[in-house]
C-alpha cells in the first residue's frame, strides 16, 4: 500500500524501471536532496522513526515531494538490492 503525497504516486515497478536515476540510502539521499539533485523521495513506512524524521526534515526544507511505501524489503527489491532500503530518491535529470 502506498500513500500519495504532493500529487505524486510511486510504485515499486516504476522504481525498478528508473534504476539509473536512483539514490539509495539515508546519507546518500540527504546529500542529494541538499545538493538539489532530487525530484522525488520514497520512504519505507517500516523504517525507524528517527530516520524517517531526518528524511522528512530534509524534504520539507528543500520542498521535495515524497511518498511512503509499506516495506523496506520490497523497496530494496524494487531497487535490485539484496537488503531492505529505508529511503530512495529519484534524481532530477532536467
């Protein structure tokens, strides 16, 4: 189940198709947000709350739309990695 935020909806299949444009992991995503390289962020609902809060603070500060998905495991699988992913960003290539 996904939550629609900021008028955008992301699904696992779409993320799988965007492999070359993904930034995976909390530190890398926050850095990419800060550098203005992100057009959208996807956050796993089952991530630790302090990590979610850190990401939410960054996306709000830089006005980046975000979406929730239900599972770190499914998010990691959609990104073709062997482990769960707490957060994924889609790069802005414009």
